[in-house]
C-alpha cells in the first residue's frame, strides 16, 4: 500500500527546517522534510532502522518505533508540546525515549 502524504505539511516542515538552519538550501530542506515524513510514517507502523547525526557530530544508527504494541512504557504525564522539527521515537535498543532534530537525519532503511 502506497503511503499518502500531505504536501502542505511537508512544505511547512521544510520552511521550519530552513528557519532553524540558514545554511541549507531550499532543495535540501525539502529533501529533509520528505525524509522526516517517511520516517514518521514508518515509525508509526513498526520498528525501523535509521541513521542520524548527533549534536556532537557522531553518526548513530538507531532502531526505534512509535507503535505502542512493540514496547511497554508507563506515561509519566508530561504533556509538553512536541516541536515540529524534532523527531521523537522509542529506542528499542536502549528501551528509552530519544529525539533528534529533523535536519540531522541521514538515512531511513527501506
């Protein structure tokens, strides 16, 4: 089944990435936004391998999900609003919530 994406949301995300990182071209921001949309869709469906660059420059390969059927976690009540330019996921290797900035994504496994 082919995934349907809302292009308006993707272009909005590209604008937000552009505002945070002026060194990226508009085309690079669009590519990053599409990768983020694909990653978020894959994380909702099941466990996914992806690669991103950490804040200190280290490249990290992660195995995570947003599908609650794949992990046990007790919600502690933090209802802080999620930034649209950050990607939050449950790391299945570390059994903890992790996040990174959208423009730092390098690769999403198919």
